[in-house]
C-alpha cells in the first residue's frame, strides 16, 4: 500500500520526523480485523503494518477540495464484497454460500430488524472509539510534541473514521445481521435435531415393543406364514408306516415325562391343513377323527389365524383374567358376539367353563342348588344345622340329591360327571361315586325303516322305566342329563319322539332336563344344536357344550342363578382367547354355509356306506348318522381295532367308540371329494380283511 502524505502538518508542530512517521502510520481501521479484514498487528511498535488495499478498489487518492478533513486524505469507498468473516477472525466464507443454509432475514422494519440494527451501531461505535484511542496513544508515545497536539490529531482521526464508517458500516451491519441470523438458524436447527433425536428414540422404543409382541406370538403362530402356501393335498401322503420311526421316538421321549400310552402318533400341526393332518414323519392323513370331534373348521384355517393376530387376541393372550372377579370391560360384548349369538331357544344366560367335563360338573351344581332352593321354600338363608353339617359332608348341609343319567352315557371324568358316566368300566374303576339312578337307553336296530315297530317298542320300554325311576327319586332328583347321541358309548341314537316324551316327563315331575351337547353341538349333526331336531314344545333347562366350540360352558335360564355369588365359581371361568375363537368359528359357519355342507356331505357318506355294509356284511353293519356325525359297527372289538389300524396306514385317520364301533367325526369342512378318498381306501381295507378271514 502506498504511503499517504498528510495535507496539513501543522498539528505536528512542523517536525520533519513527526511528519515522516505519520506518513507511515497505518490507518486506525486497519487495526480491527473484524472491520478491515487485515491480519492482527503486533503489540510491538516495529510491527505496525500499513493498511492492506481493499478488494476491487484503487489506492485512495487525496482530495484537495475536502474541507472537512484538513489533515487526512479521504479514502475511496470500498467496493462491496460478498464475504462473511468468522467470529474468531479466521478465514472468510462467501455470504452467498452461507445464505443457502440460513433462515430468512427478519423483515425490514420488524422489531427483530430494529434490535439487530441497534446492536450493530453500538458495536461499531465501541470499536471506533477503541481504535482511535489506541492510535492516539501510540502516536503520543512515538512522536515528540504529539501530546500537546492530541486534540487536533483526534479531530483528524474522527474525520477519517467517520469516512470509514460511511463506507464500511453497511458491510459491517450486513455481516453482523448475517452472523446473528446464522446463529439463530443454527440454534433452530439444533433444536430440530434434538427433537428428531427424541422422536427417533421413541420410535425405537415403540419398535422394540412391537418386536417383543411379535416374539410372544411367534410360538403360537409359527405356521401363520405357512398357511399362505400350505395347500390341502388331493390324496393322502404316506412316507412310512403310521406311526413312523420319528413319531415313535417323539412319543418315547414324551412318555418319560407323562403317560403317552394312548397317543396314536406325533402330529406336526405346522404342516397340517384343512382336512389333512401331518405327522412327524411327513405323512399326511385324511382326518375323520378331528381331535375326538373337536376341530370345527379344519387345521390352520385362515379365519382362525386372522382372529389370532387381532389386537383383542394379543391382549387376551397377554392378560388372562379371573372372569368372575375382574372381567374385561368388553366381556359382555364378547359373550354376545360369540356364545349368545347361537344360544338355544329360551336360554338367555351363559356360564363359561374350561372343558366338557367341568361344563357338566358346574351344570349339575346349578341344578342341585336350584333344587335345594326350591325345597327350602325359596329362601336364600341357610340354617345353622346346614352350615354345621356341610363341613362334615353330612346332610342336611350336604344333601342326598341326585342327577339321573342313562346306560351307555358319557358326561365326563370329574367326580360328579363321572357318577353320571356309564360307558366303560375303565373310566370309573377305583373312583368313589354318588349312588345316582341310571335309566335304560334304547337299543335300536338297523336299518331303522326295517325295524320301526321293534324300535318303537324299545323306546316305549325305556321311557316307562325312566318315568318309574323319576317317580321313585322325585324327592331328591334334581335333574336328568342326556346326550342327543351317546357318542363315547358307541354312537347310540334314539328317535325325536323319544326325546320329546322324555321332556314331557321331566316337566310333569318338575325335574330339570340337561342336554349334553359337548360332542354333538356346533354343527356336526347338520343343525347347530342337535336337540333342535327334536322340535320340543319347551326348551331344555340346561344345554352344555365344548369340543367344536373350542370353549366350554352351559346355557341356562335366569332362575338357575344361585341366590349367592361365587357358589358356582372358579378362578378362570373360561378364557377370552377361546371366546374370540368361538366367535370366529360361529361367523365362519354362517358365512360359508357349513351346515348345508354338513347335511349334503353326510347324505353322500351314508348313501355310500349302506351298500358297502351289505356287500361286506361280515365286517361292518348298523350304518347310522345325522349330518356327518356317523358310525358303523364291527362284529368284535378286535376286528374294529384292526380295521382302524389298516385305515391309518392307508392314509385315513379314524377312531372307535363303545365296544365295537367306528365313528366318523370329521370337520364341518368335509366335502364329497374327501368322502371319495375315504371310500376308495375303505373298500381296499375291507377287501384285505375279507380275504384274510374268508379266503
């Protein structure tokens, strides 16, 4: 930079040395890096450097006509630059680049704009005075006689700084505003970043919860994805004998932990689909046994999977309630949508239980408590003697009250239900039982149309003996329990007339009638409830259910509610999980018209079994059934067991009942094509047996 001569040197007292030094004295503004952008000067006098030339500007020239600055040469205005200097005096950043990342400037005239402007003016004025004072102090030290001319030097400096201010203030203000807005933008962005971080953490936590819920469902829904690819085979698939080596090994391992002697084979439910069940060896069998008549829609039905993945189901799985104490707020709605949507006519109350046995057990308790309530004259108060003697299991507190059942019946394996079970001795041996009456059940002959007269006589005989027993036990008989078909007892049927007459007798003697629909209910008969076929004048007092409902309990009328709470009670009183499944089952039965399918398929099945029973009369007979709830008899138990085993190794899974009966208990989804698969293999087995025993 060129040295600037001083126009008027009188202020320095005409001292040539002073004049020479003032020529080399740098402009004060050059000492402020934030204003001029020059390097910081050293504190040593020898390091004072001339002012660096401004970008895009010519060296300042003296103006002879400037009256306001007699001692200093005015500077030329600095060309505007688009550079912003860092706050620490470092390198400059182009303003155009900085603006791209900054928030918009405050509008001109706004309170924020005025605040920034005031702060800029204050900063400029402070720096201006600081520079002037520093320059004058240094001049006073360096130039002899400068102290006494300090006022004139100050005047010249003020004139120069004013010029500097006029040319640089706009750039300084611009830079200060830009800097402040940049800091505000950075602060704003930092706040947004913090907020986004919090949102990310919340999303991570939510994702972790969802993953945990997914893990909870994984074991229960291992075949959920597989159902989209599982396809019911056209024919059974047999890789090994049934049971195969893997099934035998799995059952052997199981038997080390619990009794597995009754197990047939080890199933693979993740690969079972529709009417076919898979086993551990990869065999696929047409299943006409359906887990002892308890599978309604087939294996891995999509409607069941969908219900199992619902939020309602997840909550029920994670939080099993004690329904009698703290039921879910939605429990009444759940009951209405499920069990009560198919409640038998005239029964508007529901008691939910755990299984078929406890459904009957609790139904007996309800009937007995109602009987004792009536005998007490309708009073809900207990005498002191009753309270005392019940704790010793003695009357009158523990009264001699009975439930009557029928020969061949099966109602469960608990103490009360087992006392009414009369199917097989092995069920009852060694177990104490109530001395309750047992009525005869008709032993019909088949075909029914051939033996119509004989069967009517048989039913009349049974009804007469039943009425005689009721009359005999009237003072202590609370109820009569009966199955529409004696299932475990050997699929023994009776006519609709027989059941109507039984209902008449129970009404005449004011005895409750309990219908056990644990195995016949939920569509297998072609009606949702098998007793609907009886066309009763008055409905039964109690209807019990389980199996195909995938839940358990009994329907009743309001009069059978106990006078005191918690008398018929347990911890769970059912399970919301099973109620949700029951709702899905009921809806699917209606939506897919499965009752019509059951009736159609049942007629087709029975229509083909009857000719086979004629052709192979030495092996099978007594074809009977309602809907697909069908059965045939074999001459002996041994022959029945052999036939069932051979069928299993032909890819057909079936089971027996009674002494020598083979029962059909398929899903409600059974179709004619499945019946054809069975008939082909059934006749093949019959041929093998016929050739074996009658070559």
